[in-house]
């Protein structure tokens, strides 16, 4: 895989000149920053080193990031004009030289709603199987979902926007949110929202790496772009006994098997098929000997749903279906339904902002329509409070012959995606201020 030399697409004529292009020194620094994060992945609510290195770099740029109440994650305001964005240090080097004479700030930044840029900072509890120099140094942990790229892109955008602000050329405030624990249900976003980081926010944007999209491109859609995802734990109990006399027992192995097969079928007849409600089992455990009917059985799985109203109905529907199938086999069922995340539903106006931003940077051909994913993302919790949108950030290298799927130990990216993410975020911030 070619991380550094991927050709940048010809942007063609830009519809409007925007400042905020990366300088080459900052581009190189961000690649090294991402690789450092990749080598030191941290799990949800344990991202202390990640938080520290982000805080140090933002402070070096004269900003005043604030650590979130849980001790990991950060929020950092830029362009508030109240002192939070002031500080020492020369950050003009974070801009391309030709930006230094462009434009000027217009409007009063203190009176505009804040545009928030969100990045998730946690890694996954899986081994890194790559052989690259920046392979994870933490056994059993890896940035296998691209959060290191999201984080680096948001950091880079913050540095560029801070440089513009120091020059008096950032027309409206921006808030960076570096969120912990996205991979931990129901997601660290709920804690971040509770901490008040959306106060004053008018819109929020984010990206998620997509290994099916070429680096240099993004995928967008109006409406739902991810799905709801909940966790399901089922415990069955009953009188066990000898396999020679199943009629005198509660045959929990058969009961568990029937629940695994019949519950999805029952649900398919109790909810509109267009909702995409799906129960998929990942674990079934019961018994220890071939001639003993056990007294306990367990099933674990996920509930995914394309539709927000159906997601709200799902717990009652799933619980009832499990109880009914279990009762047919005289099994007692206990259901632990763990709420995860609702779908990410892109606000059309904010999705159009991202499309306009990408077009301004790389041309209209750099944006493609994307399908709704069955994956879950806790960015959805922010959208319960403010309008926002998420784009799929292309990370596939031109020479890649197969898709390196997310949540796999060999996942990696074409690092040109970092540049694209930075310039998408900065352009969106500038265009949002002009709206």
C-alpha cells in the first residue's frame, strides 16, 4: 500500500477561492502525528496518552483545549474572541504561503452559532497484523477503524483555522470535539453531550473512513447514513437431565437453537420490512457433555435497524418474540437489551455544506453518493440535539486490489486521506460562516 505518494486528483477550476490550504510542513507533521497515534492505540475511556499529545499540540498553537470531565477527550474553541483562542506561538506556518494575503474576517464571530468538528479518538481491542513501521506497539489493540485518521484530520483543521484566526481571517467560531469511547456502547458521545459541549453549537460535522472509497473522494447522502445498533444478551434456564429422557426436561439446547432461528423470522412479520430490522447472533453457549441436557443456555447478538421509528419500537418487539419462542419450549428467558446508538441521520443542508466544501477543494467529481451502512456510530447522539452530517472519507489507495475492511487487524489507509479531511473541514467552516 502506498501511504505517501498517491496522486492527488486534478481539482479543476474551483468555484470559489478559499483560504486554508495546508502547508507542506504541516502535511508532513500530520502524517507523523497519525502514525504516532497508530503505534499507541488506547481503548475507550483509557485514551490518556492520546488526550495528552492532542492537548500539547493545540496548546503549542496558542489554543486552550479543555479536557473532558472523564479525564480523556478534549474540547477546543477557535475564534471565540474571548481569549480562549489567544496565546503565544507563531502558527502562520500551518497555512500555505499564498493564503497569507487572502481575504479577511467579516462579521462578529462572537454572535454566530459555532460549527463543531467532531473526531473519535479510541481504538479497538484487536491485534494489529500489519508489518508497517508504525504498527501498534500495544498487544491486542489497534486503530482498526480509522479513528487515528479522524483525529488527525480534526487536529490539522484546528491548526489551520487557528492560523486564519490569528490573521483575523476566520469569520465565525469553530469548536473541535475529540471524543473518547466511540466503540463502547452506548458511545462516549452521550457523556460529551451531557458535559455541555453542544452549548452554542449550530451545526456539527464529522467523517468516517471508508475503505470502499478511493482516497481523494468522499461519500455523502441525505438522511440516514448509518444504522441503529443495540446489543442483546439472552439467558435461558430450565430443568435439565439425561438426553435419554428429553421429555422430562426443558431441552435448552433446542430452545436456544429455535430462538436463534425463529426470533428473526418472527420479527420479519411484525415490523415493516423497509425498516431493515435485523437480529444477528454472534454467540451461543450451552452444555458441557454430549449426554446431558443443560440447565442454562446463553445467546448474544446485535439488533440493527435502518429506520429511527422502528429502532424505538425494537426493544419491546424483540423481547416479546424471545419470550414467546422460549415459552414454546418451556424455557424461562431473561433478556438484557442494551441500547446502543440510533442511526446517523444527515441533515440535508449540512450534507450539502460538506458537498460544497469538497467541491471547492477538489471539484465536484470528488463527491460520490453513498449507501446507508448497517454499521452503528455514536455521532448520532449529537444529531438528537443539533443538525449535522457525516461524510465517508475515502482511504483506499490507487494500487489497492482488495478492500481492507474496518475492524480487521490489517486495516490501513492511504494517508492522502488526512489532507482531504483537513481541507474538507476547513472549507466547511469557512463556507458555513458565509451562509
